[in-house]
């Protein structure tokens, strides 16, 4: 482990989320087994608290990952800062449940082990999106595709550095 000197990444925090979830499940498993015991069942009562504390830790870690992703994206003008996620190839096609996300496009097998929909996008920007009133922002390919479908009277233009 040599990443102690570096700023943690959202991925690192999401790895901690996964570990906390596993630990919570193990505690609940031990609690269930203790409760099944004839004379040791009474020792299980603190484990409900222990599991709840881990649930809170998981939520705090998830929120931290999401805040950090937003901060990192805002810092880097080359990253899309739309506050919800897309499939990089298909745009507004994601579904999320139980802390997982996947693309619903039939030809797409992309999935993510976190709630990508609730996270700041963070994909590289490829297009300028300008609305009918003339205000514009930079967006990734997925968000540009989505904007193209919904914008009325606006334009979606590839950045000069992106030709395809
Ligand atoms: Zn997709
Ligand atoms: Zn985006």
C-alpha cells in the first residue's frame, strides 16, 4: 500500500463501502446464529447496534465518495460536471437499485458496483451544449446525446479537439 501520500479517490471510498457492507452482513449472520442458541441468545442484543452503526458508516462513506467525486470533477475543466451519471456510450439509459447501476441499452453490458446515477458524471468532456437562451456548458458524449434529444432551439457541438 503506497497510496497513503495521495489524495484518496472515490473508488477507494467505494471499496470501503463494500467492506463495511460485508462486515454488516457478517454481524447480522452471527446475530442470527446466536439468537438460535438456547442459552447464548441473550448475548446477541448489542449486535443490532453494531450492525446499525455499520449501516451509518456505509452511508457516510457513500456520501463522502459522492462529495469527493463532485469536488474532483469541479477541479478539472476536462471532466463533465453534470450532477447525474450516464452510460458513456448510450447516454440517459442507466438504472440504479441497491447500490448498483447498469445500462438498459440492449446491446450494452456496462454495469457499475455503485449508484452511478446519483454521482457527478466525471466523464471526459467532448461537446458544448448551448440552450435556446444562449447559455452553454461542456458535456461528455453521453450527456451531449441526452441534451440533443431534449434541447429545443439549442445546439450541441463537438469540441474542436474531438472530431469523431
Ligand atoms: Zn450503455
Ligand atoms: Zn457527462
